[in-house]
C-alpha cells in the first residue's frame, strides 16, 4: 500500500518519530500509554492499547530498524492475536513530495495462520486510511 504525500520525507518521518501521535493516525490504535524516551531508536518501544473499549488489548510496538528519514520497521504487538512486522518506506518523488509505502506481515500468533481474502481486504482498507491520516498530519505540520 502506498500514498504520495505533499510533504518532505523528513516532515513525514517527524510524524513517525513522534510516538505520542500514533493513536491519531494508526487505525486501530485506541490509546498510546507510554513512549520510550529513545523512540524511534532500535529497541525502543511504544506502549499502546488496540481495539475498542472494553475489548481493547494492551501491548507494545518495538523498533527493529530506523533509517531516518527513509525507513522505519516495527514489530507491532497485538497479543493474544499475534504480532506483525510493519515497514514504512519513504521515498522523495519531487520537491517536498514523498511516496510512503506501508507493508504489514503477520509474524506470530493466530493471525499468521488466518490469512484469507477478507482479512487482506480489511488490512488494505485499514492501511489506506492509516496513510491518509499520516498524510493529514504531515501536511498540517508542513505549514
């Protein structure tokens, strides 16, 4: 899934680097409970709650790779449902314009084994909305 955003890679990455904003743009993240001071350095964590209350789950996402402002790779915890590896890739495509790609693969737990067309469609729609929200924040911070 990808989206072209009218903001520089650094402006987009600045949003990724602010862990406290994740509940504003990551669809499904209901609340950010804490963010390590070192975020987004490798090994740092963002502690979140996912899903609607009262069924929300508390877990954390861990930075696996950070190459600012081009790439951020996270292990997103969704236990007991599992965990996913989420990759954000930022590529300049013009003056102040960035192509942002998001890739998400279930890496562990039941979600890894329950892959079907319906799940893929829901994930596609979720990531499209996530990128739209990321775009709104990055372009709002631009000016």
